[in-house]
């Protein structure tokens, strides 16, 4: 049995009752976080553009565009919700996989809950299994894809969306194999797009394309049956990698327990350094005006994905480690309001950025490691190292942290009352029937 067939069989044969309690609990955390970032993302310019396009191309209103007060086709909803949930770069991520796992999967399966009717348990199973496919592929392909300038969220995420949507639709093993074939031939996304609206567009397209693959497969449409195995398939053509190792231990510990959540709305590779800078500022009461120079040692991949030295927009600032460090030292926090054109062009911030040196450290194995040293005009030297950024499984955000993050984001688009009701429903997602799942999504409409 090849990788494509083995993964498809695992997804089709695994039931909700086979999932460990921890995986079920983590799926709820993922959903709450995803809904929060999606609601906040619905206030971003890209959301207005997408919504405007949908209104000029009306279709049967079957699925909710989160935070926008409209319904559209399931495919359009997947595109919009996937893009909006990644618009702020505040959504969850996998340190080792270098991708954002929730956006493509939730954006693909939630429209099905409204269109076809999906219970809470079915939704959880679809998400956990889509996440599993995504995470396992990313363990082997994440870094090679980044090195080759492909975006893992847009590429690998398409397979995850197909797996999750295929599970929710009840595809057979053979149908899901064909869905993977269609996912692979649609998978796309280049890191040249980082710092523009096209980066979150990758997440939306992954959701849309994966959902389309699953729907078509259910109708008898065919694709390659060897997309994850063949020398002409996804892994070999893009990065010359063999995926045979991804199926070991399937059904054991689920990958979802390794998920990371963001306390800052910037590229995950910037977070360890932000943590270090904030700790130096707090511990030594250091002010930006006192600093003569800053050095920041990070994994080479961090500089590859977040090394923009002269960001011109707020979006570009999310991929500028120098800007993130300057903001952290100047303000003592790194929040949504810091990522604006006005902030990245502020003379004081730009002046501070010129004092920051990024140093690649080959011994650092992940983007979650950093060491920051600040030297004052008087010659005082302060250093702090971080092995695991805040929000990673090794240094987790608390349940209270996650709820506070959700409320602060959700209240940008819906009332506090609705936001609290969403928390209640998500916490008992595994008990919700099809109608109640639809009600949950409806609370997030506007």
C-alpha cells in the first residue's frame, strides 16, 4: 500500500470515538482561536475586496462569510474565511512544519456544516484528521518547501483541506485518493508573496481548492492515485523528497497536540526574539532611547522568512524581525495596532531598526529559538535567550490567555454577548447537533 492510499484509508476508517480526549480538546482550542482571528481578519481590507467581489457575482447563499453578514457558495466562503483567518498572521502554527494548520482546514469544513449538515463530533473528526495529514506531510516537506521558496500553508494545506472536507462528506477511500490527486495538482503558494494580501490568499485558496477536490471526487471526478508517491507527484517534483516516512505510527499520538498559538500578530519566526526583547525591557527597565545597538541570533530560516529590512507597509512589518524587535522595545508590546504603514515608517522606529543586527545561528534547529543582546550608550550589555517561544507546547499560553485573545479579536466584529456565547458552544462542540453547529457559525456572521 502506497502513502496516498494508506493516508486515505486512515482518514476514512478513523471515527470520532477513536480520537484521544486530548486531541478532541485541542480541536476546540484550535476552533476558538481560528474563529477569533477570522473575525478580526474580517475587518481587514482584503475582506472588503473579497466581499465586494462576491456581491457582484451573486450565487445561492449556502455558507457564511465570517464577520461580514453575508452568505455565499461553500467554495467562496472557504476562500474568504481561509484568507481572513490568515490576514493578520495571528493564527496558529507548527514550529517544525513551518505552516499554519487551522486556516485551510476549518475554512474548508465549516461551509459543509451549513451546506450539508455536520454534527460537532463529525466536525472535530474532520478537523483532527485534516490536521494530521497536514502535520505529517509538513514534518518532511515544511523546511524543504520554505528553502525552495514555496509556502507550506498554501501547498500542504490543500491536502489537509481535501482530507478534512473528504471526511466531512463521507468519501470512500478511493474517492479520497482522487481528491488528494486533485489537491496536489492545485497546490500553490510562493513566499515572494509574504507581506502582501496574497500570503493569506494562499490559505484561502488551499481551503477552496481542497474543498473543491473533495466535492468533485464525491461526484466521480478523478485525479492521480499516486500524488504522494510518484516521482511525478507533489513531493518529488517540488522538492525531491520521499514521503514514505509519514505513515509510521498513524493513530498513535495525534499531531494536533504539537500545535502552537500566537500571542503576537506577526510571523511565528519572530516570536522567540520578541519574547527575548520584551523580557530585557521588563527586567532592566530598558528604553529605546538608551540603546546603542542590538544583536539578535536566530535560526537561518527565521531570516529567510522574516528578514525584511525595510518594510513599507504593516503587512510587510509582520515579516520584518527588525521592525518587530523595534516595536517591542519601543512600546513594550506587539499588538495589531503596531502593524500599520504609519508605524513602520515612524522615524524613531526606523532609526532603531538600523541599530539591529540579525545573526544566523546554524546550531538553532527551529524558528522558536532566539538570543537577543542589547547594548546601551553607556556600554551596559543585556542578554536574554529563548528556547521556546510563548505559545508553543513547551511554553504554552493558558486557557485564560486563549479566551482573552479570542474576546479581544471577536469584539472587533461581533458583540461581547455573541462572543461569550461562541466560547460556550465551542467548549461543548462534541455535544452539538447539526442545527447547533449551524447556529454557532451564525453567531460569527456579524
